C-alpha cells in the first residue's frame, strides 16, 4: 500500500478545494459578489500558508476568476482583488522577473481606484508593494531604483511611526538598503548615506530587543554598516557608534544559533575597530589594542564563513586580515560586509 506524505496530502486537499471553489463559482443561483468574495478568501488561505509553489499559482487563478465575476459597478472589490493578485504574483518563487512585472501591472492598475474609493492604508500597502517590486526589478536592470524610492516615500505619508509601526519600519529599512547600494562618489551619494543612517534609526524607534530580536539585530548591524560609510560628522564618533550598534546586534546573534549572521557582525565590528585609535581622545596614540581585537574577530569570522560554506565572505575577511598584517602600519578602508544582514 502506498503511503502519501503530508505534503502530497495537503496538495491533494488544496487541489480539491480549488476545483470545488471554481465549480461553485459557476453557480448562477449565488450572487456574483458572494462568489467572487468566496474565491478571494480561498485564494488568500492558499497564499498565507502555501505548501508548494503550485498553491500560489492556484491563488493567482482564483483571484483572476474572482475578478471576472465582479459586477461592473463593484470597482472597489475589483481593485482589492487585483491588488491581492499582485501579492500572489510577487510571492511566486519560480516566476522570476516575469512574475514581478505581472505584480507591478496589478498594483499600478489597482492603485488609482483604491486611492479614490478605498482606505488610505490600502493605497499605502500598494505603494509599499510597488516599492518592493521595483526594488527587485531594479536589481535586474528592469526598473528604476528612483521609482522604488518614490513609492516608499509615498507609503510613508500614511504609514507613520505611531499608527503603523511595523510598516513604517519595513519602509525605512528598505529605503536605507537602497541608499547604501547607490554609488557614493558625489555629494548626492554622501547625502544618501546620511539618510541611510537616519532610516535605520527610524527602524530602531519601532523594533526592540525584547519583542523583535531578529529585526532588532538586523537593524543594528545595518546601522553599524551605515555609520561606517557615513561621510559627515566626526569620523571617530561615527565608528564608535558603529561598534556600539554591532554590540547591540550581538546581544541576539551568536555563533551557535545564527553563525553566519554572527560572523557577519563580528567581521563588521572588526572593520570598525581596525579604523579606530585605542584612545579616541588622542587619535595619534596608536591602535595596538584595537588591532589585536580586530584580528581575533576577523579570524573567528573567517573560520565560521568557511564552516558555513560562504567562500566569498571568507575571502573578503581574509583580504582584510592580510591588510592588517602583524603590526599597526596599515588599516583597511571601511568596507562593511552587507551580504548577510
């Protein structure tokens, strides 16, 4: 006798549910709005906890059928369904750029109607998703990163720190990542790096060590990176703040529980220490103590990266360690690792 796995069973149940839903949607005795809303609810259920990519594709199918059922005068329901379909396209792990472009089209079509007839937070959610999609497409050269920035700023008009703290933090985190990814060779680049610091500080007004430890550690690590790049202000003060941020991240990250993230943070801390004098009040006094600690952290991070199968990170740390040598004669430029946040 064949025994089905739990995934096979859940896939079969989901397939049966989709077929039953599509069949029920053809029942002319039921109001079209009710049929459309039923399909949307089933699609959302598949989307929230998909057991396999096919269930996300099924969600797209159900959203599309729901839109076809919406009567002409129900433009708000149609727009909400279209926006939900966009999030399903966005979540497809096997769709590539094509799915992201489908998501973009859904969000752009839904937004004007939601802006006119829906709740402000619905429109802001679409703006947030537009930013996420544009940011991903820009990385592939298929969209302008400036568009993602514009979408995020539009979302912030509604997603305030007090009314929508989670969304506010997500937007600022993504904005800061964009600012750090852009070239910093001119005055505009320097301004963006300063804005990245401000955005990560905004995130940390919302997330905290007790309630959001993972997000807190990520934000502190990224704040440290942003401070290392920050061109303005007191260079030593920025590096000291960066070290403090990395120490905050290390309250969550450990070599046992999160070895790759821990290694990334201690490597970044090593980079900051290698550029700091032992006595910040006397920059010319030398940096033997900080260099010793930086070397030890670099070696620990390198070993962890090798152990975790991350040769690119291990090589970057090895290069930084080689630049330090065995004396205080040379220190590396500030090049915080950002591959693992």
